[in-house]
C-alpha cells in the first residue's frame, strides 16, 4: 500500500467557546523546541522553575504544586482519588456538569456522596452546605469555582470557613478561572485545587496544574488504603517532581515547555492586570449584548468573566447560528450542555482570546447572523 494520509492543515479559528482558547505564537514556538529526556538536567531545572511560577499563579506556598500529565479532568480525578477512601462522606456542590463529574468520581472511589444542589445558572448557597455538614462527619467538600457549563462564578470564602469549622477538606475546581479570575489558594484556605492549561492560561490542552496544602498532604499520608489510581498517585508523583527525581512516567516534555512559556507571558502581564483585562472585556460584552436585546443566564454578581452563558433568543436556531459563525467568520462558540442544551450559547473570553477585538467581532457577527437568519 502506497497511500499516505494528507498533510495537516487545520483552519485557523477565533476560539471563543468554552475551551481551548487561542494559543500565543510564543507558546507554540516553545513547544517546537528540541525534545530532551524527562530526567535531563536541563529539564529538571525547567521543572523547578515551572513549579515556582505555578505557586505564584495559585498564590500559594504549597510545596506539592505540579502539573499533572492529562487534561483538567485528570486534575479533578487526581485531587479526589488521592483524598477519598471507601466510606468517606463527601459533600459535593452540584450546579452544572462539573459538579456532576465530581459526584461520579466520589461514588467510583466508594465514598458516601452527599449532593448540595442549585439550579443550573445559580451559585451554591452556603446555607445548604452548612446543613449538609451538620448531618454527619465529612471528609471533604468539593465545589466548582467556575462552572464552565453555566457561566457561574462561585464565591468561596464562606464555604471555606464552614468546611474547616466542620474539620473537612476543601477541594476546588478552578479549570475556567485560574489566570482569568483571582484564585487565592492560601488566603481562601483551599486544601486541594486543580485547573487546566487550555482555558485562561492559553496553552494547548494536556496538562492539569494542581496544588495540595498541608492538610491535604497529611490526609494523603494517613490513608489506610492505596490510592486507587497508579498513574495519578501523588505519593509517587511528588517523588518525581520533588528532590528525589524518582522515575514515575515519561513527562510530556514539549507540553511542559508550552506551559512554561504561557506562565512567563502571564507573569509579564501581571496577575492583577490580567484579571482586570478579563473583567473589562466581560463587561464590554455584557453591554454589547444588552444593546442587541440579549442577556446572560447568571446574575451579574455570579457571572464569570471568562465564560459567558448567553441566553438564546426565542426563535433562534442554536446550531444554525453557531454553524454560520464558524463558516462565515471562523468564529467558534459553544452550545449548552444538559438541561441548558438549546438554551444558551457559551462564549469564552479566556486568556489570549480575551480581547476587545474579539468582543467586537463576536457582537457584530452575532447580530448579522441573527438578522440574516
């Protein structure tokens, strides 16, 4: 057989969906650097510097702050499988797809699942968390800081206080907030946190930054059973990322290069300036949507800057609008998930994609498509 596959030639897109976001040329150039061994002295130095930048990004002093080799969902699974043992009572906030995923993992680990639910499009009520914590001794509380399926930003300070008053650990999903919203791990006393590279960090998908605080590390050491996942077992992973440099798996060297450069870009911009950019572009989008008669699903005080859930107007064809935006403007946005399918468009303003030009492009393109349809 002499046939060969055609060469790669993906169409450049303006990525304004729920992820990935557009990747800066500097990150792509970094990923094209020579691949070296995952225990090469040069690579070990890169690993050390990368961890320092991740600590600054998470705003933490946690030693166990590393990128997991896998997407954001691998970060979620890492935090939960390392902390949950059979029979552990786990309170999980569910107000979207990713709270549902956390619940699924709790049950797969043999934990006792207690769901605290809110309507999709609303934040979890701390009063409901308090009630759940009073009903039994709890190992951990899991909450999604930035619910990608609904565009909701979850306030964390009160829930953190309730969690620790009950002697439990706080596990937080920051996949769509890290790098676009304040994430203050030490100040908010988050015990275990995870994220992904493809959203506000504007690095291709493939790594999941995580951080474990002292209480979470102590709980990991007290386990009576082995961590059920060999690949995600932090008792072994920390020996590769720590001083021991004990071989565990072959790290994705060039992905690490990409994350390294993405973090350098974030530090050059400055965290506060980056957060302000995400906020300003979100507010401009909201004003522009109002001008064409549209609004967001969440309340203003519960709305993400990085992911905007736009209510689809009556009579508009969800799939047809998204298809026209892609075909005519090379502009990608996302549709709704679960009960929000056909009810919202998910419009990302994340990382490198969060620009005034993109806000104006989307508003103009959407108004044009809605009128022509």
